[in-house]
């Protein structure tokens, strides 16, 4: 079975080091998109290892936190885009950073979207659900 055959239309990989944000993401997406299979990793190294593992299904979408210990989200994004086997995966930066420099660097590195994490849970849920709807639409 080739790598393309393993693409899982319902799998979303979430790279998030915050326990609270992981819980909020899971609650929000479970309510709005119960058919999605969510897989969480807590840092950039784990994300790259997971994405390069050809024995596991390939996610259709990656939500990437920008500010993480170890390998930064920006570095993860750059490595994904530099790897021909991963370059076509949709990557949405989902972060608390609103600095223009971070936004510009992420888009320059190949982010498909850059979304600020709202503090208000209702807005957080709405923004996250809208992003999933947009990137998973047929």
C-alpha cells in the first residue's frame, strides 16, 4: 500500500503542548465534527516523527501551534514544506501569537492558514470549527 493510499480523510493531527488547549480543541471538535479522528502530539519533534511514519495513516489536516518547547512550530512548518512526501499536507497554524512578524514568517514558510486562538471558548470553538469546515470541504 502506497503512502497516498493511506491518506485518511477523517484524521486531523494537532500539534499542541498546552493541556488546556488540547482539551478545548478536543471538546470543540468532538461537538461539531464527531466523525473526525483527532490525534494529538505535544511537540514539534513528535509531529515530524509522526508525519514521517509511513506505517501510519496520513492526516488530511494538521493544526500546528507556533510556540512550543524544542522545535518551534515555524521550524516544523519549514520541514514539512521541504519534505516532498509531506509538502502537500494542509497545515493551519493555530496559535496565540498575533504578531505581524509571526504571521508573515508562517505564510512565507508555506502555511495554508494562520488562525489566532481566541481566549473566549465560544469564539475559540467557532473559529476552530470554521477552519475544519473550510479545509475539509469537498
